[in-house]
């Protein structure tokens, strides 16, 4: 089995880098499914874990657990090669969420731990509000209070 390697890059000869490792192919599929939001793919609008929409308030433990459950269920549907053991969503550095996925690339393989750091403008803004270091949102930002009228 050959597949495009992740992260995408060019091989020394100028061709697209490929991998033949089954575990690497499954890892790429897991990352792809988690980082894709519903509706992003034109020909497959139901593909993806819709992770960003699930975390409207990541500081709440219940929201993070619900998001982890959604990710686990979607991965079991989208990446049938992976046996997903557990998914956790935790707050990392300011403005960052860590999604940790424990899965097996095949039935007889050992568990693989994949930690995906996901940055979010909402999270960094929320943490600055909680710490009292609130700065104005950059112009043009989704969180900016500026209203432009035509």
C-alpha cells in the first residue's frame, strides 16, 4: 500500500513523498479526520469530526468530554482501519487544546498515542479574560467588536 506521507512534502527527487507503512497511513487518516470540519469537503460533506464546532466553550469539562465522545464516534465511522481506544480533550498552553487519541492501527498492533495540539482564537481570548489580561481583539477578527456599515 502506498499513500502520500504526512506532513505533505516533496521527496529529494522532486516527487511527492510517499509512505508504504500501514501504521503511517492509518495515522494520517486519523489526523485528517480529526482536523476536518463537516462541510469542508465538497464531495464528502459528512466527512470530518467537526471538532471546532464541538468546542464552543473549551474551559468546561463537560464540553470537552462531549467533544471527545464525538471525536471517538466519528473516528470509528470514518477511519475503519483504526481501533480507537480512547480520546481525551484537555487544555494545554494558553490558546491551545490537546486532543489525545489512543488507537491501534490494526488488531494485533500495539496502542499508538497521538497528541494533536489545536490552537484557537476563542480559547486564547477566553483565557486572557479569565486572567485579567484582556486586550482588544485584532481588527477584522471574528471576536472584534467593530462593525462596518456600507
